């Protein structure tokens, strides 16, 4: 299985200043240990850089170094953007009433046959699943899931 990461999950995992840091970092470690691939794309990477540098006030080179190390991990699959993905993203933006960046992330994951997106984005989570052309992307927030009670 290949799991896509939304910007917020990657930012949380990289920056200990976020309350969600431990859960997000643990999620990524668990995903890698289970031999699943992690799918990322230019939109996610550049949003992560922007968030770390301009919102979290990281030193630019520190952000670049951390992001590059993540990209180079053998189980991280970097998915390029293409014209076909951009056209699909425009369709998703209109059909699902999404912003341009969210629709680019979804289109990239769908086009690259990623089965699941981990996100903390409330608007994306409302979708639950996006399907197009026979392919489906499950949208889940694994860092907010509460443990099930045992009866």
C-alpha cells in the first residue's frame, strides 16, 4: 500500500513545536516499518517548506535539510506534477469545491494510484473518499483517531 501525506502531517512530523508532533512522527515511523510507501509531491514539499520557514520561523537551510532527508528516504516516493494532473486538479477543484493546492495534492495521489491520504485538514476529511476513473483515495486523520474502547 502507498500512503500519501498532506502538508500538515509532514509539518507536524518534522517540527517538535506542534502539539501533534509525537503522533505524526510515530505515524510516519510506523508506516515505514510496515514497509508501506509514502507518497509526496511538489505541492506538499513546498507547502511544508513555506510553513516551516515563514510560519514556524525555522532557518531556511534547516528546513531544506530536513525536507531533503525526508525526500531521500528509500520508502518515500516523490510523485511529479504533470499537465494531466493539473487538469484533473482543476476538475476536482470545481467538482468538490476545493482550493487549488488541495486539489493538486488529491489529483497527484489519484493519478499515481495512492490508496490513502493522511491529513488533518477538516475540509478534506469531510470528503472521506475521492474516486475518479475507477481509482479511489481514502482520506483519513490517523493522528486524531481515538483508541476504541474495549467492552
